[in-house]
C-alpha cells in the first residue's frame, strides 16, 4: 500500500507538470510578444512626455539650449 501511494504521488506530480507545460508554454508564446510591445509603447510614451517637459523647461529658460539638445537627442533615440 505504501508503494502504491508513492506511485500515485509521482504520477500526480508528473501529470501536474505535463498539464502546466501544455497550458503555460502556449500562453507564454502568445502573451510574450504582446507584453514586450506594451512595454515598448510605454517607454516611447514616457520619452515623448519627457521631451515635452524638457521643451517646456527650455521655453521657461530653466535649462539651456545645449542641455535641451543633449536630452532631446537621448529621448529621440528612444522614440525612433
């Protein structure tokens, strides 16, 4: 009886691993590109907002034109 319990426990564990692999792997393959795309969109959106913010700082003479140009090159690289 003790051996039967071990066999059943190992079988259950094997079944759980197979079940997870049949469910998780396809889900990951489906979701991963969409998650990466969303993260890239978020980064571009943040870079755009930061560029507008630095432009406002330039317009208010809080930062110099050189500081703005340096930051704008960095942010534009993220946008493109």
